[in-house]
C-alpha cells in the first residue's frame, strides 16, 4: 500500500499553482499527468545568468546579464514596428525590443532613470546591441530575484522553460523528506547524496558536469530506479515460483525415440538447456523461463524435446510464432519428426478457415492433437485445448505480455517457455526479464561454417553484381536487402522496388521482391518460391529478419548497411547461417559515414558472436530498447542508462535479492544483519517511492502475477 506521505506526488498536474486544465494537458504530453512525472523530466542544459561582463565585452548570440539604467523610450510609429527602450550599462548602449506590447505597461516596468538587472540573448544590428524581449527583468535593488543558474528542460509547443522551472520548484517542495534506505557503507563508497539531495542537485545543476549521467546525483537516482526494478521483478519471480503448477515428468520414451531418429547429435549447450527446462517442468511449481539462443543455435529442437515431456504425461503442448511463414517452418520441422514417433501435430494460422479450421479445433478439444503449432490464432476464444500443460512462445519480442498470458491461460497451471533469437545484453536480461528464469544456448551445431563478412562502398556495386552473377550460376541463392520500399526525396537511399527493377534487368525472372507493404499472402507466396528454388535472388526490406530457413541461400548483400542497427544486421546475416556451406555477407555503405556507423560495420566484420554484438550495440546506442527485446508494458528507464550504469545494476540485483531474503513482503524495517544498522526505513516505503520512477513495474506486478 502506498504511504500517505507520498500522496501529494501522485496528484494531477493541475493541482499545482498556476496550472489550469489546458496547460495541464500540454505538460502531460511533455512529461506525464502526475506531479511526480515532473521530477523525472530531467534537465538538458543550463543557462548562466550571473553578471560577469560589461556590455562592451559581450559576445553576440550569447545570454548576457547585467545592470542597466533606462535612458529613453522610443514608441513605434506604426503597429508593425516594435517598441524600443534604450538602456546603458555604463560602457555601451543597448536597445530592448518588444513586439505587440502596450507602451503604458513598458513605461511602468521601465521608468526613465530606473536601474534594472536584465538577462537575455544579445544581437548585433546596425553596429548596435539589441535584445528582443529580455528573459528576465528585475529591480536592481532585488538582485536575488534573478536566477543565477537557470535549468533548461526539453520543451514542447506552449510550455516555456520559465514556467516549467516554477512547476519543478513546486514539485520538489512536495517531495517529503525520507529516511535513508540504502546501505550506509555503500553510500559512502559511491559518494551518493541522499535521495532528496539528489533530486535537488539534478534539477538545480551548477555546471555542465552536473547534467552528466555519471554525476553522483544522477547515479544515486539511477541506482534507486534500478533497485526498484530489481525488487519488483524479484517479487514477481518469487510469487511465480510459488504458484502451484503440475509436475510434468514423463517416462522418456518419446524423447528416446526422437534421439534415435535425429540426423545429428545435440550440442552440449542444447543438452544443458533441456535439463534446465525439464528441472522446472518436473517441479510442482509453474515455470516461466526465457530461452535465448543465437541464430541457428537449435532452439526449435530444444522446444520439441521439452514439449515431448508434456506429451509423455498425457498432456498437450503448443508453440506460437509471430508470422505464418515462421509457424509453417516450425510445423514442417516438428511434424516430420513427430510423425515418426507417433506424436500428432497440427498447424493453426489465420489463413486456415472453415471446415479445415473446425476439424483442427475439434481434434484439439478432444485431445487428438498432442502438439499445436500456430500464430496469434492460438489465443483466439474458439481455440480450446483438452489439457494444455506447456506453452512455447517463439520470437517473444514480437508478442506482448497480454498475448503470452492469453495462451498460457488456455491451460491449467501451464508452464511457459519464451524463446528469442535476438541476443540480449546481460543488463537488459536483468531489467527486462528478471521475473523469468534464464537459459542460454551459447553453442552452434557442429559443422556450421563461419560467414565471411566484407565491408564495401556503394561505388563498387557493379563489382558485387558481377560476382553475384557467377555465384547464381551454381545452386547458390542470395538475399539483397534495402532499407526503404520506395525512393524518398528526403533520404537518398536505394529503394527495394528500384533495386528490384535494376536487378531483374540483370538476372531476369529469377529475382523476387518482398516488403512490408505487401499483403501477407503475397509475401508468403514469394517466400515459398524462394524456398523452393524457383527464385534465385530475393530483394527485400527487413521483413526477412525473421523468416524461413533456406539452406541454399548463402549470400547476403545489405545495401546502405550503415543505416541499420547492429541487432538488425546480425539478424539479417543469420538468414545465411542455416546450412553447412560457406556463406558471404557484403555490407555496402554510402557516405557520409559517421564514427558510430563505421564502428558498427567494423564490429560486424570482426565477430559473429551475437551476444558480443548485443553488448557492443548497447554501448553504441545507449540504454532503452536496444534490441526491441520486450513489449510488455515496461517503459524505458527515466534516469538509468544501462550503457553508463551497468555496474549499478549488478549491485542492485544482488541488493534486491538480499532485501527480499530478509523481508519477502517488505513489511519490516530493513534488517541490520546483512545491512547497516542505520537503514531503518521500511522497504515498502523505498519500493513505493522508487516505483514512482518506474511506475510501469507496478502494472507488471499487478497484471503478470495472477
């Protein structure tokens, strides 16, 4: 339950002084609807308004602050002309410019002979200084009214920096003093200020260094946010572990028969991961596990082995893929093997309708289908299992939490395995998947040959086309990836349609085209032609990032590769790692080439390790949804930046575990056994307040744990 001391911070923005309903909407669009949302709208800069230079030494285009005397008023002759006021700081004269301002108002504010302190941007006009609409004007006798260092925030239309600073002052004033919840020794070690001091320093920076994510104030707030994240996920995980499930431990006869007919041996990584998953399945508690494996690591076979464990217990299993073509691929792999061991399978997609669909639904409900493979169609209302005990969600970043839950809720106490081929940095695993147990396939099947990656400028495209002609004369197939579907006047990039036409002129009817704007049926038809070998060269956008296995496709050409992220490049290159033939990937770049883009291409050239690539991607792109890893209701962190605060995350993860080990319900003061005796605040206060930062975690706790 939220402590009452925090209630003012949860109040709507319009409860602040000077904020009406109209202005509240503008502020809400900028940073959020609650008072606390203002606190996490972080500054982007500072303006130094201290008086430090005479006007004669000032610089054009900069903010100048100084004491001046009003010399005279120059009223406009027409409405279109501005109102001018001449002032002097003792070294040079300055003209203040005002548009659409009544003269009597200005006469009252700037009486002739009065001394004022003004601050604003200087401009040079006709060899004279002028300042259009000064930012601040205060009486010389009240210099304290002029802000010395003004905080600058990201803005939106209708919201001024001056007004936002006033609102921030109110929000900070509503922040209650809180006892310390962090370990005293840890505070000293990190040189952290208190929580309230950190907020104050963050919103009132004195130097540009104070704006850095590495500043002690920002690091303190980042740690609290990460601790809240890890506490919340740990609570969810603990509750999930104690949700009663069903022990699924078959006699192994189906898995034994599968091993006998398999054309290859499982890797040691696959064997290890299967053992980890089965350990969960054998338990009486529900499983929620993430399986991460690089492209071509054999996750589908792992899923099949573990699904057979459920079938051996007389129950049903299901695997859900994000696209029909990927579901069809899973079905072909699984059905071929299952038919040899007496396990009944079926495929259910949106395109299967009428009588065929009803036959599948009836067989499923009657228990005649052991394993169901499909797309989003699996969690529609009319899909009823006789006894679903195990659900597998493939390429899970394409699904949201609600979709995952919708599938698992079709069974009683259903175990859930989510799989991804997108390598995820360790820090993102901790923050985005901390509620799950985690398995990783870090070994590729034996015999897989490395991909030779070449980086070339677009000026050599004719050489690439000539080499491709020679390649396609054999059994080889190739992908040609473009970043856009159609040419854009704003961005000078080759479009997929344009490239398709030019390559078709070179190669003839063996060239196909797929892109995201095509109907699903059209895309599937083209992909099937490519898979069958009828098409030799497939021009596409990134829609092939998650696609079918085509063993003969051993060449990948990516045009304007500098425009793609590392994760995308890695996924695309993975399309040609499905067979056992040597493969080639050509990354073609255009100019100008930024340092980040150059680094990205060099990383791709140097390594095929998806996990290493993911870590480098995090460093290059910073925190947030680096790999698009999860669409689950989590928002990106408001303060923490995992590329900067990764060290804090690891500490926060351990800290959260220790906290919950002592106080699972966060109902008692933080104990002094493992922590400092000075940490006397109840952790429910810490968690409740920190959740103001990562409020979406509260949603996750309430919606995920059922």
